[in-house]
């Protein structure tokens, strides 16, 4: 009898557990509450945690001397690893409907890229990776954040679903040798040969890279014969191609702000040369050699930027060739427009008077670009 009572009690208990669990599952549904908007989430979580990882390398100089920022204890490395893990999960969170609704495909790419680079950062901290490896990951993380901020400016605020034209993501500008911000996540997502997409990106860079355009305007400004235009542009192309391909393949890069300052000064140089500045100083530079040398700097500037994008090694050579061919295609398009406009201008009486002012404008533009890059270097 006792055994029957025990069996019956067990059966009733089991039935009640099953019934209770089913009722609970039906009754309790996920109820997500967004406690912070995008700006708050970035300010109080993402940015501080990214800063922790960024400060895992480099040095600071203060009144007490020079201090290496690289972690030296297990606790410090764990702090960097935890910060990177937080960045990873923030990238995942930003892909949920709570934050992604109405923001479009680009938002998802940025959020996914943030999560992926967070995982790489976490592994680097766990492995106590080299300073060079941490710098590379940190630069990629910075580029992703910068790209997202430019495509979705913080001032825009929350975007309603299907947002109006006033709240849609703003197109990103191509600043100097910077790859267009909206394309950075795309570059980082490619794993394998993609010749045509990279050709397009190279052409887009050339057509929108105003430092390239200003320099080329200065180069061809007083070139009247087609063979001279081809010769000088070929010198620039050779220099540009050598350092673009060689810089990335050999892993040789320099600070983007510094190289872009030199590139801006190349515009100043051409403007000054065109108004006869060097002749008045009694100096006659080898103009072809100078164009070749500045071409090397222009290519080095772009290779340094591409290296910071963490491009996949799979298909790297094919993609670099595609990008470089695209740059040359874009260069032909730009030159066709520039030479056409100059030829039309030269037939007018105002060319002789306007030529001097145009080259002075080149000098001023180059100086402003150089000042902008120096300011960026000092504040970075």
C-alpha cells in the first residue's frame, strides 16, 4: 500500500512539474527594454572599453618621464581581454532589433565588423600578442568606429524605422588618402580574390581623392603636348604603383597623418613651381624626377591606409592589383576632365591672368591640407 501511495505521489509531482514548466514558459516572454540610446551606449560602454584595449600598447610621457602602457601583470592583461570581450558583445547587441531597426544594411556591417574585431582583440590579449599585432587590431577597431560615426553621425540621434531623408545615414567623404568610410567594413569582410570590387574602389578613391586631383592639376597645368602629359603622368603612376603594391605586400607603412602632410606639401610644391618660384630662387629642379618621388609618397599614403584595414591575405595580390588598376582608371577619368577644361581655358584671353591666381590657390589649398593633417597628428 505504501508503495502505491509513493508511486501515486511521484506521478502527481511529476505531472505538476511538467504542467508548471509549460505554464511558466507560456507566461514568461522576453521583455527587452532599451535603457540607453546609441549615444549613451557608445559613451558609457563601447568607447571606454575600446580605450582600455587601445591603451594596451604605446607609451606616455609626463613630468615623471616615459611610461610603457603595455600590460605587465596577469590582472592587467585580463582587464584588456575583458574590455575586448565587451566590445565583441556590444557589436552583437547593436545587431539586434533594439538598435538595428531602421538603420539599414550598412549598420549591420559595421556592427558585425565591430564584433569580429572585438574577438580578435580578445584573443590577442589572451595570447599577450606582440605590440605590432595589438596596434594593428587597435587601428582596425578605430577605423570601424570612425567609419560608423561618419556614416551615422552622433548628432543625428535615433533613426526611426524607415527614417526620413533628414535622418538617413549621411554619405561619408573620402578624406585625402583615406578609403571612403562606408567602404571600410566591406574591405574587411572580403576573404578571397575580388578583382572587380577592388577595381571599383580604386577608381572611386582616385576620383574623390582631392589631394591626388590637386597634384595632377599642378603637374599638367602648363603641359600643352599630349606626349608630355603622358610622360609626366606615367612617372607619377610608376611611383604610385611601386609603393602601393610594395608597401602592402612587404608590410611597410608610416603614420597616415605624416605621409598625408607630405602629400599636401607636394601640391604646394607644384603650385610654387608653376608660378616660377624656384626660378626666382635660382634653383631648377628635375621636374620629372620630382613627380616620380611625389608619386612614391602618394602610393605610400594609400598603402599605409590599406594596411590598417586588416585586409585578408587570401587573394591579397589579386585585390591589390585590382585596386591599383582602378586607381589608374580613375586617374585617366580625372585627367581627361582636367586637360579638357585647361585646353578650353587656354583659348581665352583670361588664361594668362588667371593661371597665376589658380596656382596660388593650389599653394593655399596645399598649406591648408598640410595644417589639417598636422593638427590631426598632434591630437591623435
